[in-house]
C-alpha cells in the first residue's frame, strides 16, 4: 500500500477512516436482541455456504476483470439483507464477515488483489451500509425489519428501502470509481463505465437481499433457494466477463485481432455505402525482440502497454486500435478524409512511439529506449482494393517497404497517391479532435 501513489494512499486512508468512524458511531443506534443474533447466525451461515460454493467462479472472475473495472460484490445479498433486518452493529459485522471469509477462501495462495484493496472495498461497502441504515432508521416504520403486509405505510416503507439500496449502491460504486481514476490517471471517464452494466448485477443482488430479508423473518428454510439462485447469478456474470475478455487484449487493453477485424469490416461496409475514405495503419515495433532479450518479457509487456496508450491518445473516438499480434498494432480510421491526413496520423504515431521513455528494470537509471516503429498505411477506395483483406494486404506491403527502407518510417501503399517527403510536405492537416479512442466493445 505504501508504494501506491500519494493521492491514492491518502484517499484510501481517508475512506477507511470514515468507514471505521461511521461504523462505531451507528453501532449504538439500535440495541441487539437474542432474536437478532439468531437471524445474524442464519444469514451468516448462508453467506459462508454461498461463498464456498462460488469461490472458484469468484477467483476466475477476478483474474478476468480489467484494471479499470470495479469489483461486482454479489455478497451484497447477505449484507443488504442484514441492513434491513438487523441492528447497525450486526449489519456492519455481516459486511466484515463476508469480506473476511471471501478473502480466506477465494484467495488461499495466489492473491491477485492486494489486501489493502480488499480492505478498501470492504470500507466502501461499510460507508454505504451506514448511510442506508441511517435512512432506514429515520424513514421506515418497520426498521429493523421489512413490511409485513400491503398497506399504505408498507408501500412508503418499501420506497424508503429502495432509496436506501440506491444510496448504498451509489456510495459504494462512486468511492471505488474515484479510487480507480486516481490509480489510473490516463484512464478516461468512459473507461470507468465499461462494465457498468455488470455493476447493475450488484443492484440485482441487493434486490435479492430484500427477498432474503423477508424470508429470514418469516421462513428461513427458503434461504436455500436463494443460495442456489446466487450460484447461478455468479455463473452468468462469469460468462459475460469471458465474452468481454475475448474482445480485449489483456496486455494492452486494445481490441483483440478478432474483434478489431470485426469492427474494421463494419467500418469498410459503411465506407462503401457512403463512398467515404477509410484509412488503415499497421504499426510494427522495430527490433522489439532485442527489448525482450535484454530486459525480459515482463518489461516487454510494459512497452506494449505504453505503446497502446500512445495509440489511444492519438486517434479519434470513432477510430479503432487493435493488437494485431506480437509487437504489431492495427488502426482503422473511418472518414479519414484524404491521403495527406492518413500520412499525418501515421507520422504522429511514429513520433509518439519514438518519444516513449520508460524506466528499465533492475534498478537502472531512467533512459530513453531505442524504441521506434515502422508504419504501413493504405487508403480505401483505391485501385485493386475492394475488401478488407485487400486493404490489410496493401498496408502490410507498405509496412514491409518501411522495414526495408531503414525502419522508423512511414510508407504508403503504392495503390494510393504518394505524398512529398516529411520535410517538403505541406502543413499537417490535424484531423484529431478532442478525446481518445477506446478499444471497440
């Protein structure tokens, strides 16, 4: 934790402190009865069983989850049920119990999540729990408990419960998103919401928590069915995450070759319908094998990630960057305008790659790596190009020409008009608007 950026460290400590203070402050609002302890035991036992039955799925989910994606807490079924039917002290204890058991059972050896982040996640849930508890205590006539009959008062109480659930969810997600943004300064706002649809599953888990709260009060044996439903919910989340993982390259955050090809096909089809130019770039890092051989493959992965960030910073929102394979990248540029614009974009990308500075491993001083890229470019429409494969072949041929011409240069396909050399070229036509491009999803 102490190696985290200073802003992240301060933020984490502040949120943890608020969670601790709020938990202690609300613990005395409602006294604890023997019946409360019994209900806590039933809910806690169900939570432990559910965690045990889903721990393999949870482990896979965490490995698949991206760095800018928030953790989906399906344990909210039990912690939100505790908020509704138990005093604040026991509701907080349920949050701590579920996170503690999950940490011990889901990550017994290899732990992809640092402990301080797991504690921080628990703290954000505690903050939301205390806020929800205060709302329920102030507005619900049935607190702690759930409405037992359909009356005007019970309808009002249900509205209070929905508001408390929304508040708990918003506080939890909001605090986590701020932490992700501070940890990833280059992440865009839209990146933080890439899996927001998945986050709604946590809201669904809280709805299931309302059912669990009603059941534990009236007929606890029915909680077995909720445990089974929760296991099925976990599997559904995992399938969706695997679908996302198949679209995003884990090392660079760009689109996979398959997803990029799909997007480029759609772009070319639209270009044909509108008779609009489409550009395609293939970027290959020069002598990348030397980087891997000298500094190791983990550092080579850092280089790939750095190059990917530069690509995303240069292209537009409607463009698409993909990892074409190894040290090659591909960029589809719809509505690029003309060949001069295409050349300008390719040249700016080449310069960005050449300017990358990374701290090499092994305690060496910061140095500018001898990193460069060769770029092949092709433009549609052009003679002999009518399909995406032909456009890719044209760009790939231009890339080989760049490699054979000394590398660290841009070459245009012979199927498009040539442009003057860079020092004789007219003023660059900047087609890059504000914003940057995510990998297509």
